[in-house]
C-alpha cells in the first residue's frame, strides 16, 4: 500500500487511534493538550481536523457540545460509525478547515486542533476561520509538530556512539523556508503511506494567530510520559528535545 492522502489511509488510521488514541497521541501529545484545554463541560467546542473523533468523543463525555470537522470523507465516515454505535451527540461534517460555512460567527467557546495544522495546506485560512467562529474571550488550543525541531523532510535524529557514551542530537535544516513535503507512515510491516505536510516557522504561527485576533497565552512542549518511555525507543530522546508544541490562544475582546 503506497498511498498519498489521508482518505486512502482512513481505515488504517481509525484502527490505530481507536477510542483512546495511539501510543504517540495517548502518552505524549494528549496529556499536555488536555491539561491546557481543561474543563469543557457546558461549552460549545469545535474539533478541527477531528480524524476518527476519539478526542471529540472524550470532550462530549466531559459535557461539551461538539462539532467535529475533517476534510477526509472516509475518516468522517469512521467517526460517524463510532457515533452510531455509541451515541454521544457529536455533529460531524466533511469540510475544508479554511471554509467553515456550517458554523456561525462567534458561536464557539473553544476551538481545538490536535496535530492537524501542519497537515492543512491553507493553515492561514483555517486559523482565520477559527478566529471568526470563536467568540470574543474564547480560546483556540492546538497541538502540532514543533516548527523548530520537526521539519518535514528536513530534520532527523543523529546518534553518535564513542566507546561507552551515546549522544543524541537533533539535526534541522531549511527552517525559515515555508514549503510542502511528504510525511511517511509505516502502515504495517510492509506498507508505507505518505500524507502531505507543510512546514512554517514558529514566527509564522505567531503572526497568523495575531492577525486572526488571537493572543497566545500558553505554550507547552509535551514531555514523554512513563508509558511512552517504557514503550517507545524515542522516549529518552524526546525527554531532551521536544517534537511537538501545544499552544493556547485567546480571542481578543473588542474595546472602545
């Protein structure tokens, strides 16, 4: 299986994420993301790039009114199948993140995007749309590949061994260049899939959020949990160099 988009990988991805997320999400990214999001009970929440909806379902069980949106029709079909099997009241849409026509202005309390912004071609349009639909004083919380250390097709681990000492470095290049690349996925022992990915410098995200009316209030770099350290060979490396960030940005309230 050599595939080139998320729709082609939908069934495999749904199986990997299941109801709790795969190891990488569950034991590295999600703990920091959920800590920053906090209590969502009674809130209207947008899950942008929701995938198979495992986080959407978690938020709904916490008492949020959830709208899940993803550009992949097959992955939304997976999410809807899970919703029909165990209904929690989630509203799912197939949609372009940069054109959220199904959501009214200032009608969302908190927008969430878990590991999706770097996969969206028009991320500026998506952030602008989140700024439109999130109410003044509302929040946008997102996780993404660390723009400084995880650059698609231009970063790698470097492992040096001399006698009894091993040193791990992170090598990066082309940091300032805004560009597209391909992210590889090992879908089983013999199959590799590829999905589009887009690198933008950290400053690009700050400027774009500011232009959409957001002010960044929190920035976290997720650390590996004990589960990840025990089950991933990359765990000790991630304890030194983060490959993800989680930010919270608050929609400004107009004054004057």
